[in-house]
């Protein structure tokens, strides 16, 4: 699976009035887990959020300016 298989238009989020603003790391991980779980039934939104939170505890993926990889 390549990055383009994961990073499709429906899995990119930009802060907006409609989508809401992300104000914390927790908000960002919740939004990301929702985006990654949409359209698939293999892994639940909650499981994705749990794994992302565990990964973030090991080392931050933030690169600054509100961007994370």
C-alpha cells in the first residue's frame, strides 16, 4: 500500500468553520482516526485512535505550524 492509497482527498482535513478547528493533539488524533476509519470496516475508529495515541506517546509526529506526519 502506497501513500497515495492512504492519503486520498477524503482523508485530508483542513480546518474550517464546517469541519471545526483542531485545538489540541487529542482533537487531531480523533479527527485523524475518523478520517482513516471512514470507508473501511477492518479496524474501528476507536482502535485507530488508541494506536495513534500510543504511537504519539513514543515520539511526536508534529513538525510545527500545526502540521504532523
